[in-house]
């Protein structure tokens, strides 16, 4: 048998979070609920920002992009698992696995870069307030997001191409609920040195680089806030960063949890469990963080629902009185 040929024909088996049949309905219900909350919550944020002209600012432009990426990120990892539980199958095709792995890495990297761009935005708003609107013009905002997409797509493509060069033998079971790159590489029955080196290189570069940028931005922000004389001014400046800091804390703590769990012994199950926090819980909580602590978004959501109710009444009136 030529290694790799059977894999391309039969694909992989995703073991999921549990092999117990009686737990599958509970897992399906829980993850379906979290997935729907994530999609509708982030979709509401996007609709509220796009429908309110007062929120057409750089900060909310980046928040709406983050919400879109979170929807795509959760859909990439969770939807296949829900389908497999529903049809009582663990199979995922070879092409489907590579595709899922590519988009997982793409949206994870986009999350990372976008959080860094948002930290830079807060740095300019607080440390360079007089030049903020000139520097953070719509063209630069669009360019920053485009660069994030291009870099993330490039690194994800390179990693996926390296995995495509690997050969796989008979053990095709992935101890995870999605095609996580490290678990897929571990199944290879050939030399994975190049893939391992590139995987760790990108982890350091895409993880450490943006984190360094975020820490630098907030070190400057803290120094600038300390120079504000009035307590009200300090509170107002800091309050604009609280939501972003909360999301950054959630993102990097959950990422660290996944890394530590995968580094330990008997790590497969614990890594899959820790990944739930990273791939599902964090994107689900982001809309609540940005809406509950942000008066502008709460007001926009209120106006959005009021307009929806008014339009519904108009449509009903037109149907009843043609």
C-alpha cells in the first residue's frame, strides 16, 4: 500500500468530545445552543453597527469585523461536529479535513491580528486624540483589515500545503472534534520535521508578535492615562478599553489553556476539552462583553429592535388594509 492513498479515499474519523453514545444528545443540544447564541449574538452586533450611523467609526468597524470572524470561526469548528452527531457518523473526508484545518487556522490568526489592530486603534484614540480621525481614516481601516486577511491566508495556506505533503497509514482516528493541525500531523507515518518546525514557527510568530503589539499599545495607554489630571478623564479613557481588554484576556487565556493541555501527558482528550473554551465559549461571550459594557451598542440595538417592530407593524397594516 502506498501511504496516503487510502487516506485520500476514506478520510479521517473524528472521535469528538466523548465516545459514550448516551452523552451524544446532551453534547448536541449544548453545542447547538452555544452555536446559535454565537451566530445570532454576533449577527446582532453587526446589524446594530451597520444600521446606526453614529457607530460608523474605526472602533466599531473593527468590532463588526471581529463579530463576522467569530461567526466563521465557530461555524468552521462546530458545524461538522453537530452534523456528525445528528447522522451518527464520525467520518470526515480527506479534502474536508484539510479545508476545515485551513479555515480554522485562517480565522484563528485573523482573531489574533484583529485584536492587535484594535489595541492600536485604542492607542491612537487615547495617546494621539488630536490626530486620531486623520490617521484612522476609512482607507487605513480597510487596509489594516485587508492586511490581516492576506497574512492570515498566506500562513494558513502554507501550513495546509505542508500537511498535504504528508502520508498517512492505517490509524486515521483524530482524538478531537475537528481537524486540529497538531492532531492531524501526529497521524502521519512519514517524517514531519518540516511541518513541525513551520507549525511552531507560525505559533510563535502569529501568537507572540500580536501579543507584543497589544502589550506595547497598552503600556503606552497606561502611561498616557496616568498623565490625565481629572479622575473623570481617567475613567472615561480607561472605560473605552475595558471591553477590548476583556476579549484579549479571554482569547489568550483560552489559547494558553489549549497549549498547556496539549503539552501534558495523555493530552488528546484534555486538549479537545480545552479547545471548547477557545473555539466556542470565547466567540459566544464576545457579543455580551461588547454590548453589556457599551452604551452606544446597547442604544443601537434598542433602536434596531424598535425599527424592526415599526416595520413589522407597517407590513401587517398593509396586508390587512390593501
